[in-house]
């Protein structure tokens, strides 16, 4: 059993923000696989076969709470899930799979690392950058994508969803070799 966890903020006002690209990728996977969500584990939760989908309702900074509840219920280990999150250091249109690593200043990853007690879990970082000059990081990540970015956004969400489906069938090394690059 594998869990795919998208990070974001649950309120409608955050739905189209850069910080919610993890939710956007999960939404695409849910649509492609015809998965319905219910509320469980402080999250929106869905299951199809041996794949679990999780969108924490805890807000980004507390995402680890939902992940721990899911892990405890399904007896998941640290290698049984992947987290999809935004990364403002990567250009929009870029994907980067990682087997482990620091939180990189991402509060959602920080919460998960702190509460599961390890940083040795798989993750897919989806580029939302570059940062706008002289704009505070918080304002940038909580801002919406510009109109001229929407076409690239739609393409990278599709590619990210495809990469996660391939990850679930193979392993992280295969998808790293194929998808760790700028796609559009």
C-alpha cells in the first residue's frame, strides 16, 4: 500500500495559490482515477486499490498531524508514502523527485519531518518559481499564478500526475531519471 499526499491549504481562498500545487496534482490524480473523497485523518481522503490519497485539512504548517494519523491507521512505514509540494527555488514547469532531504524551508515538510521523526520519505517538488524580486516569500507562495503562467501550470500538473502514476508502478529512481527536469 502506498499513500500519495498533496500539501496545500484547505480554504477556497487558497485553492489557486502557488502553495497549493500539491493539492492541484492530487486533484488531477483523483479525476484521472475516478476517486471520491471523504473526510478522515484530519484530511480529505480517498482510496483506490492499494493507493491512498490524502489532502490534509490542517493547513500547511500542521500537515504532519494528518500524515501521522494516516500512517498509524494503515501501519505505513516511512517509505510507504510520497509527499507532493511546491518549491519556489525551482522554476515553474520543473519537477524534482527526492528520496529524502531537509525541509528546505518548507513548513509543510518541516511539520511532517518533525512529527514522523524522519526526513527519509519520498517527495515530489513542483516548481512554482522564480520568486518575484522584492516580494516576501509568504506573499509569493500565497499568491495566485499569473494569467501568463496558466498554460504552463496546466501542463506541469498533468505531467506531475503522470509521473506519480509511474512512481507507483516502478520506483523513485526510475522517475528521478525520467522526470527530474524542466518540462515546459
